[in-house]
């Protein structure tokens, strides 16, 4: 019972904490204007230009923290607050996404692995819940066992994807922090706000990995219990 509590409750609480951290850090630092007063879009462009990245379109997208880099279409998308904003949070997030564009340009190995896993992860995410629910409902039958094995494989793919995502995100933040200071976009005394925002964002990726690992271990325990019966 204690193992089940750890595998269910701990990831859930960790995920809630991570979401609280990013919401708190972002909402705090999005209200702190940078001294240079350049926008997130301008910061992203400057970071990419300094790294020799060209041909990447910077676009504004709706929503909050919907920022992302699309390596297939070479598109850097920033939410309105970060595209037009001049806050520490906006510049940190924009530079982070530019860090992904730099990774793409230099052929950062873990980003390549992550992109390779995307098609399989989409399939796994699409079938995992249905297969696992069916497997649990039919757990006493042979077909139920096979469905649980299939579900475990799907969760393993998702877990691997989340694991590979961690160094990709950490490296993008590292590049962002270096470039913001070296290009003079932000002063060193302004970096604590950026660090707080990006470190909180990184925690959400750790939480996602912990959650997927916990789900995988739960199914493996179910399968182990079936073999012991």
C-alpha cells in the first residue's frame, strides 16, 4: 500500500508544486520591467542572430506560456505577454526558446533524439489511456494481461521522451542565460528574476517525467502481481 501511495500521491503533489512554482515565478517577474525595455521578440531575434541562426520566423500566439520552438517549420512562437512584453520573465522565456533554435542549428544531440521520438510518443500518448483502462478492467483475463503489457510499452516510450526532454530544456535555459548577459540585453543584477522563472519552468518538465515514471511503475506492479497469482 505504501508503494502505491508513493507512486500515485508523490507525483501528483510534485506536479501541483511545480505548477504553483511556475505560475508564481512567472506572475511575479512578468511585472518586473527590464532596464533595456526591449521586447521578448527583439530579445529572441538578437540571441539567434548572435548565434548565427537565420530563417526562423518569430510569431505571436494566443494564451499564456504557450511559447515553443517548432524545428520542423523553423518557427519560434511566443505568447502575447512574452512577444510584446519587456519584463524579466518575457525576456527569459523568449531567450529560452531562442536557445532551442540554437540547439537546432548546432545539431544538439539530445534535441535530435527528442525529435526522433516525437512520432512514437504521439502514438503512445494516443493509445495509452484506452489500452490501460481496458487492461485493468480485463486484468484477470489473458487479453487483459496483453493490453497491460502494451500499455506499459506505451508508457515506457512516453517516459523516455520525458527523460530526454530534461537535458534539452536545461541546455536551452543555460544558453539563454549566457546570451542575455553577454549581449547586454540584461544586467547581471537583473538575472535573478530570469533564473527564478526559467528554473521554475524546468521543474515542470521534471514533474512530467516523475509522473510518467510513476504511471509506468504502477503498471509494472500490476503485471508483477498477475504473475504471482
